[in-house]
């Protein structure tokens, strides 16, 4: 066959490649200074706990751990999440990764052309999912003033309505946002709920980094402000290990029922053995012990990166100071093109993600995202110094 193009669905024209994944294909991450991915440190994977828990699961559950399971998730894991977060069982759905949570929410809520509002910049993986369903994604810039912040979202909603578009949901990463690392203040969260209520929209609250706070105090979730219009997404990838591919959704039972049916056509059920392991990891105390060590490690790495940026970056470069999470965001002088600069950096042995990939309108070409969780402290120091010298020219 000469070409398959006439066989592909219309949706495939809306797919776009992740520049992060393309980096992984192109180079060995261990051979360069990689600030590109969102990889947690392998030092945070509690191998001895996993070995013990896996053995205990096999002894206790036996072959059941390797059989098909319920689409909504293993009961023990949902009970453990309910106990930890105070959410009723009927409002909990287990997913095969939080990325699947984003995807199923988009799939059940958005038709081609429907409007999704999100921050600008926003998580690349979410933008990929939204566009794969041919949604109309519109970015809204952050404002530190809650009134102007709410007004910007309301203005974007009004514009969509005036065009005859249907509004579906607001996508937000309120805790240690990817890519910026910043946290949405409580009053901004309340105003976001007010806008969503006013225009009959849902809010998809993506919270994979929420447990990774290194300073400051926790801010109430958007879900806690209004659980009936908010779908809250959580993940084990950053607090346990990404290889388990497990996440969860908190939401109204009517919404979860649609997700339940949708998932039956995707994976039938989340990985069963992994769920039993995760349930024991939560209920047996391993999660809290591991979180304490992980946060200490990541806090130290964040501080090293911030110090190296302060000591080495040229004038005109600024960056965020995240209170948690895995990323910070650099803004370079106007005219600097981080997309064009990328090959220069990679050829020299250092990788980042150009900020424009996180903007729905492809703006922010003078920005870049840096990850501080993956590399060792010494390699963070060396990598930032190399990146700074390249930027300085």
C-alpha cells in the first residue's frame, strides 16, 4: 500500500507529538544534563517496601491479584483513598494513570469544537488530549489580583458564547503547576468556581503534585470548595512510582458513571495487582514515610537549582520559586527563542523543554521549563552552570 492517509480518522490530524517524548527517543537521559522530563528521582522508589508489600499481597490475595478486576477499581484501594482524603467511596474512580483521567474527562465532556478554558501556560499532556478530541482550547493568563483573574476567565467565556460555542470545562493545575511550579491562591480558586457556576461549566482539577509541598501551607482543593462541579485528578506516579500507572478521580457519581462506562471501552479495569500494592502502601504507612524522605530530597534539589540560577544566570533572566512540585519556569529577555536555542543546548549536552509548547496559542517563546527532581545534586549544579553559560553566549 502506497499510503495509509485515506484510512486515518479525522482525529489524527489533531494529534501533536510531545517534544519531551521526542527528546527521550533522541538521547540517553543519563548521558546528558536533562532538565526536560518530569521524572521523579529513582532514589524515592522504596524498593524494600515494594518487595515486602508485593509478597504480602500474593500471600494474602493469591491469584485474585492477577485476575480481571472491577472497572471502578479494587475496593481496598478505594477504601484507602476514602480514608486518607475523606471522600465517599461512591465518588472515587481508579484510573490507569492521571493522564487517563484527563483523557476520559475530555472524552465524556467535549465534542469537536467545544471550548475548554485553561491557564496559559498549561500542562502539555492535557493540551495533547484536548486537541486529540478536536476541542477548542483557549488559554487565560494568570493575574495576581483575584478580581482581574476571574474577569479574564469570564471574558474568555463570554467571547466563546458570543461565537456560538459551547463551554464545557476549565482545566486547572492549582498546586505547583506544570510547567510554572506556581500555586493558585485560595481566593483565586473560589473565583474560578464562581465563573464555572455562572457559565454552567465543570472544573477539572489536576493535582498530581499536591502532596509534594516543601514550604508554606496547604491550600484547600477546588474540589473541596465545590465537589459537584469539580472533577479532581490524583496520581501515584510522583508519590509512589510512575511505573505502577495508577491514578484516581474524585467526582459526582453521575459524572463517574459516564467515566465508568467510558473506561470499559479503554482498559476494562486498572491494573489489579498494582492496586492491591498501592492500597497496602497507603494503609500500611509506607506512603507517609516515603513522602517525608522524598520531600526532603526534592526540597534540597530545588534549593540547589535556585541557588545556581541566582549565581550563574545573566541579567534579564527570571524564574519562579515553587513551594513544591517538580518544576520551575524561566523567562528570558524578549527576543530570545528557546525553541531555536534548543538544538544548541542539546548539542552541548543539556536539555530543557521550550515553554511555548505549554501555551495554547504557542506563545511564550522566551520561556523554558526546568525539572529539578531527576538528576543528582552535583549534576544539577553542573547542568545549570552549562545552561547559563550557553544563554550568556
